């Protein structure tokens, strides 16, 4: 029998987990022809999340868990699940039931047929989300698809089911700065999209603030594109050229009209603009350098505190 494992990243989800388990358990049991189980990844929660998971694990042998030594972020939680999983098919889903688990059987059967390797969810509406948030995220998708070779579908979610082959390829990417939406697309393979509508969180609250989403977006661009470096190069080139032309003009003018002293305001503007651009370019280079720094340190993406998964 084929095996299926569902990875559930959890950070402070003590209220959601019982709902989640109740809803998804019967669905997994009823999956015909699959031996399926859960892998809950407790991402260093500070509430009773781990206790909730252990309670489930005590009564259900299909509940496996991995608990981190601290909060490493959802990217690391997903990677841990993928690394520990041995199943033929592996799924990822949020613990807050915002991802409709009813899609899972359909997703699995589209992979079983051999036609697709990834079955992923894409949300088609953003109702219930702050207006400015959706405006910014739309702009982000436009920007990253322009700047980077990997194409990320607007509204693509982490909610997906993958074949073993895809999981192996994702795990083989050892980068520390992980931007899964980019990684999922970078590895390639055939993806079947499942469109679904946004639903509200079942309990607890979102861990994403506007600021964390902004840094996430910058991470995505820097990790999957070097275009920002080229942009600062082009701006630099443009201003040097403009400066040269202006210098020639002044030399000619001095030869013809003689020297004049005025011109401090324009000088001051030029210094401000050019100084600002130099700092901006340095900042962009710095962003890349900082990532090279964290990459070469080659630290693990997560540290496991405890787990009931026996490594084979
Ligand atoms: N999550 C996690 N580590 C974190 C933040 C979030 O494992 O540092 C999990 C969280 O428990 C949930 C999923 O990632 O299962 C999505 O988080 P959330 O619902 O806060 O994000 P949103 O749905 O608002 O994008
Ligand atoms: Mg959520």
C-alpha cells in the first residue's frame, strides 16, 4: 500500500489543533488505498501546542511529531517535515484550517494518475484580508515574476501534495535562507493547480504582521533574483554619464563665457542625490552579502528537541 504523510507546521496553535485533528482525521482514514499519517511540527510554540500534539500521539499511532528547540519559522518547520518524512506522497497544510482539507483526496488522485507531480492550492479571492495587504501582495507577485527566472503564481500557497521525487529535490536544496514559494517553483515538475476560496482561521490569530510580510517579500526577491544589483549598476552608470555630460557643458561654457560662482543649490542637490544612490546601492549589496554570510556559516535550518519519529 502507498503511504501518505501530512505535514502540519504549528506555532502557538493550541486552540486550532483539536479542531484540525477532528476535521482531518476521518478524511485521512477514509483515503482509499493509502496508509496515511500526520507529522505535526511544533515550531517552538510558547503555549500548550506540544502538549496538545502529545495528547493526540498518545491515543493515535498515526500522529507523529517533531518539536523544535525554539521558533525557527514556518519555512524551517516545513523543511523538517519533508526531511523526516519517508512517505510516497507528502502533503503540507496549515494547522488553522484556512486550507481546505477536503481538497486532499482530489490532489492525491491527480498525482496517482502519474500525470502530475505536484498538486498545489491557489487562492483565487482575498476576501477577509485587509485591502492594502492584497494590493501589496499583488504588486509583489508582479515584481518577483519580472525580476526572477522562477515564476510564482499569484496566490500560490504552501498547501500542496507532492510525490517522493519532488520531496527529495526540495530537501536536496540546502540553502539556509529558504523562500519556499520560490523553491517549489524552482525544482520544476508538473503542477496541477487547485483553486479555492479564502476561509477564516478556525482559532488563534495569524503570525504575520505587515512588517514580517514586507521582509518576507524582500527575502523572496533577493533569494531568487540578482536584478536589484543590476538596477543599482544601471542607475550608477546613468548618473556617471550624466555627470560627464554636465562637466563637458560647464567646461565649454567657462571657455566661452568665463567662470561664474553661483550654483551652490544645484551642487547641493547633486551631492544629496548621488550620496543617496551610493548608500542605496551599498544597502542592496549588503543584503546579498548578509545572505552569503548566513549561507557560508552553514547552520542547520532547525534544531529538533524531541520527536517520536524513529529514523531509519
Ligand atoms: N507557523 C509556523 N511557524 C511560524 C509561524 C507560523 O509553523 O513561525 C505555522 C502556523 O502555525 C500555521 C501556518 O504556519 O499553521 C500559517 O501561519 P498563519 O496562519 O499565522 O499565517 P497566515 O495564514 O496568516 O498566512
Ligand atoms: Mg493562517
